C-alpha cells in the first residue's frame, strides 16, 4: 500500500493508483496494528472531540452514537481484548489515584520522557480552552494550524494532501508534544470541522500534511448528512419539551432553515445529551432525521486513519 492522497473532495485514492479507487474502511484489528505502541493525538474543539468519540464507538462496534459531552482532556487505549477511557478530572473517587497516575505517565510519554505499553494503542484528546496543555489554545485559535488555508465547504480546493512538506525541526505541531521523541502515529488538529492531519515520515525526514473538512465531506455525500437542529430540554416535571431559537443565538456559522432549530446554530453532527460532565440528563439534541449514526464524522475519521496507516 501507499499513503492516501485526496485528488479532490469527492475522489480518494492511493498515490500511483487510478483516481477513484474506493477507500476501504479500516477495522479494529487494522487500526490496532497501525497504532500499537504509538500515540495518536487529537487537538481541538468540540467538533474535534466528536472525531475522538467516533473512533471509540467505531472500535467498540457501536453504530448509533450519543455523546454525553465533556470539555476536558481524554485518554483512550485499547488492545485486542479490552479498552479504557479516562477523562481528566472526571474519575470516580475510587479510581482517582489510579487515573491520576495514568495521566502522569501519558503526559510524560507525550513529552517523550516515558514509554508506552507496546501491546496497546494510545489516543489522546487535548481539549481546546480546557486542556492541561496550555499551548493547545495557541495552536488551535483562529485556525492557525491550517497555515492560512481554510479547507471547508466553501474552499474545497484547499482540502488536499501536501506530501513531503515541512520538517520536524522548528515545526510546531502542538504544545505538550515531544515531536521527534514521543512515539507519534500522527497529530490531528481541528477547529469548527476544519482539520489538519500531521503524519511523521518513517525515516524521520519531515512531516506530511493533509487538510480536510467534516462539513465538506458531509456535503459531498449522496444522502444529506445533517447537523443537529432539534433540541429538547427538561420541563421540570420529568418530561422533555421542544426548545426553539429565542433571543440572541450563539452563532456557530451553521444556520439551519429547518424547524425546530436549536437555541444556537449548531455545528455538530453527533447526537448528544447534556449538561456537561456526569450530571443527570436535562437536554438532548439531534438532526431533524433522528439519524444518530454520525456518518459524517465516521467518513472523516476513516480518511484520517487511512492517511496515517497507509504505508
């Protein structure tokens, strides 16, 4: 196999092969072989967190995805027989000491100062504005990781792979990461669905860069992949009522013309319930269709994995 190349938004094939070759989805065993003993790092906002979540659900064989959202760093590891997910500061009391020790080890491994279990695959989420790695905000704010290019539904020509671009020396991929020392499979940086994938070359001679957009991938699908537009909230009597946009809306740049709409112009494709953290459920949001399979993020995730795992 050879590395993935995006010929255009709609056309994906390995270099050296005919354009339009179908991209096969990688399963748990293939992803495990690719990531075993390595770190895959996601840095970004809530849409980037949903890519991280989608990976977990895919590996667990869960088709419909419903997120209880969180705004903290997270660590996920898996082997052929088991997996574990730890959200920073969200541990149960009886697991707090164990999870704190795990985080110290993960932090050290990210800096290149510790080794990881070679029998497991390791995935880390650095959460924008809420990360223990303070440099995450600097790298994500304003889409700086895209280097001035914005790959989205309106600029699909920027959704490309730039192979043989850049070098490890002086190239800032993300705060808290010991690039060249940590055993990285790749770094995925995202903001508002615009994603940059940084892939280290096996020979250590530099980094390959791919840009993609979850929204553009959704827009190119043969069926409509909707963002969340339906919101419901607890009515105080144990039931859920529709909620509609009222007053000042939070503008995420994805206005919907389909009623009922959420009180914010939601940019997310993944169904979710809230509030934040481990509190009892009081709200729920989904696409108008009620389809919670989150195919948009799954397709984007498979593009990311194939670009990192193809050799």
